[in-house]
């Protein structure tokens, strides 16, 4: 189980800063996975995730950001979305189901 949305950051002609490239790719992922189409979102970059304890983490690095929004889900065959408090995420019955990067985030906050 994941508490995030993810995808690869692809190069885009004319994007010469990481921040601009990240924001454009994040917008693409949010639109593809959650049907969010917005030119402005309340986004707070928290840091980077390098969790090399699993296969994905050994070859990827994550950019951790909080995005404040009210999504609808587009990829319903792949995603099941529900709201949960951070305290409930820390309970073993939920925490033990999280993938590694989500656990790193929950441990930090």
C-alpha cells in the first residue's frame, strides 16, 4: 500500500531547472492517476527518499512532497483511494501494509 503518487521525471524541452521539471512532471502524474487538472496546487517539498532496502528503492530516488488537494481517482483498476489520519497510519495493521517509501514518510511525520 502506498500513500503517494509516483512516476518517473521525464526530460522536457525548455525546462532548465529541476524545480520546473519536477512541477511539470508532478502535474502530469496527478492528472494521469487522480484526474487533477490544475495550474496551481499547494505543494510543499519535504525532501528526498532513498530507501535502498527493496528492489525499487535500490534504483530510484523519491522526491517527497505534500500536495494539498481533493482528488478523484482516474486509475480505478489500479488504485483504491481513501482518507486516513496520520495516527491511524502508524498503527501496525496499517503501517505493516505500507510500501517502504510510505513507511519512511510516516516515520518522519
